[in-house]
C-alpha cells in the first residue's frame, strides 16, 4: 500500500538507524535513482572522526523529525475535527 510519495533528497530509515530497530516500511522507486546508505558503524565513525560534521548531521535529523512530527500532529488534529 502506498503511504506517501516523496521526491529527490528524501531521507528514509532514520528511525531504525537511531533506535537500532528494524525498518517499518519499504521504499520503491519509479525512476532510476541514486540511494545513499549511512550505516550505524559509519555514523559512529563520523562522530569519532569529525565531531562538527556529526553535530550538523544530528541537528539536520532532529529538524527533519520535528517537521515530520508537526505534520503528523496537524494531520491527526484535522482528522479529529
């Protein structure tokens, strides 16, 4: 079942990465795509090798998750009215 259509630059799988859990969805593309993977080990290495980059990455993810939470909260509020 399609839940959402995303465009270029979309981040997926971040919750599983940070919680160390299994993914809760699959992603498929309709066009040839380039996909980048950041493993937990690579994230740890980034933190050790380049703390400033690691901080910037974590701040980016926090903002992304905050935006998604706000969107979901607004959708739920609208649904309840």
